[in-house]
């Protein structure tokens, strides 16, 4: 790969993706000319345009700005979500442009910076966001490329003029995290996913083993206890364990009540008392332990850990409350793997043990539905009421015999409904609801304002 110093302009094919948009902001901040294509106009792409990016929504080579047609000084960044036969991609490919996946660019950045990379089937966004916030609000500071919009900063990008620490969400999809060069890494979970790419659980776990081999000399790996991953570490890389109950880093005296979660954080050499979570959800105890371990190992003090965790406001679409009242609660969560669905609904039931929980779930990908429909049905059955929407296809074409119905048939919730997105608002109209969560990685969150209006009788 060429040096990033050589480029004057960057063109993004898929500019509006949450990971891609952080790189858009990074290159804008570095003074580069930035343009790109995305299939759909969103709130995020509108914000990127305001910040200086030139983005269009039609696959049309004539819309590529002239400054992105100089192949010696232009970098083209692409995402696997865009089809291979996309005409703009084809143009850049056939004309010999410098093209790189998002992960390759992040790999180049972590090759020169000290990369703090958070990997795992789930928990990546929250743990990396927490880590970035803990470092940013302390004297240590950091840069960060995040997989969600962090509410504290209203961005998925953080830059520093004094720190070479760079927090990155390490995505295992398409083996993207194999481009990274971590100084420190966390693995939060290794439940099989993306079997359309990996085929088997064995290959999926092998990809995490390869990821651990990329950690630089003198670095460290912090891994949740009980994972099936067998690390392949260089001799000078330290291995730490963590979980809620035990490990080199863990929690003691967990106190949950009155809408708060407080616990003591145990490290290999000290116990930091009375950590209070700014986002008091049980799964965040474990996420915060991993994040605080990374921050602590980089010199963040106990007092700054306390302040940082209490002031952390979370990432958008991660247990994201839109409305809280005595008679109605509405929130959204990005959970799209069976274990995430289980964690989200279980956490919600723990927060509201005496209230009726309604879940509106939008399955994400035909392949994931095919591979895990039994597990999805089991965990969705934790809800008092389920409204199940059609599958959000994202990058995939339909698979014969795979639809939301194969989940629906196995759900055992007391009340369940199968409906389309078009029917959803009418389905909700005129009925009483208590606690409502939209769940999934598709576009269900875009319906929330209308859902709230209907539930409030507007």
C-alpha cells in the first residue's frame, strides 16, 4: 500500500456506512478533498456533506468530482457491502486507481500509531466507545475510529494532537481485522457469526487466533474468560483475562437498584471502589471492565476511571432510550445476533421487572436468519409480546425458504405478530403498550419518531 501522505483526495464507495463515515471525517480533518457515493441519503450523509464531503446517491461515473479522477493522488476506499459490479468501482478498477478496503486504511493507521483494537462477535462498539471516552477525558487522550455515534461527542471519530493511541473497533466481517496492527487488543466474545464468510465455527475461531498473532511486541491481549479462542501471541505480549465475576480484571460488590449500577473494579494490583455506570445496563458491567482494563493499562487513574464511567452516555442505537415516562418507555438497540438479542431483552426485563415488554424485531441478513433462526426464536420468546418484521437484506439476495416466518413459527411468547414494515404503524395504532424496544441492525430505528407519535396517540 502507498503512503497516506501521498494522497490529495479520497473517494468513498459506500460513504455513509458507520465505519466508513469515520474515515470520511478523518481525511476531512487532515485537509484532504473528500467525495463519495452512497445508495441512500441519511441523517449521517447529510451531516458529512455539511462537514465538507461531496456525496451523491446515484451510481454514475459522471458525478465523480474532477479532483478524484487524478489517479496518482487519489485513494479510493471501498466496502464489501457495495456489489463488485458497481459501475463506479469498475471505473476505478479498470483505470488502475489506488483502491483499498476501509480495514486496509485503518491497518495503515495502526501500523504507525499505537492501536487499541476491540474485537468480538458483540460488545465491540460499546467497549471501544467506553475505552475512547475514558482515555479522551483523562490526561492520556486518544484518537478513535468507532462503529457508532458516541453521544458524548456526537461523532464516531476522535482526534488528538498529543496522543498516538488510536482506538479502533476491529470488525471480523470479511476478515477485515486481519489488516490491523494492534498494540493492545480485547476480545469480548466469539460466538459464531458471518458463517456466509467463514462456513464453520472452526474457521471463525481461527480468524480470531490470527488476529491475536498480529499484536505487536510488548503489547497485550485482554480476553474474556471462557472463550474458545486459542491465542497465538508473540513472546513479549502479555495475556490478561476478564469477566464480571473473575479474572485479572473483574467486578466485586455489584449493587443494582434505583436505576443505578455500582461496583468495585478489581485490577491485578489495586481495587478501585464505587464505579458507577452512566448507562446502567447489566451487560455494560462486563463491557466496562474490558474498557477500564485498557485505560488502566495505559495510565488512566482510578479517579479518572470513576469520572469517565459515570459521564459515559453511550453510543446511539446501543440501548438507546428515546422516551422514559411512568406509562411509556421507548428504546432502540442494534442487537442482531442471537446472543445480543438475549442480552438486550434480559437487560430490559431486569430494568423493568414488573412491566410488559414489547419487542419489535427486524432480522438482519438472510444468511444469519438461516443459520440461527432457532436461537433467535428462543431468545425473542423472552419478550411478553413480539412484533416480527421481514428480513432486512442489506448486501444479500433472498435465499429460497428463508424468511421471518421460520423464526416466527418457533417463538413461544404469549403474544406474537408477523407483519411488514409498511403494516407496522397501523399494527401499533389504538393499542396500549408499556415498554417498547425496536431491535435489529437494519433501518427499524428510522421509524421511531412515528412509533412514538402513534403510541402517544398523536
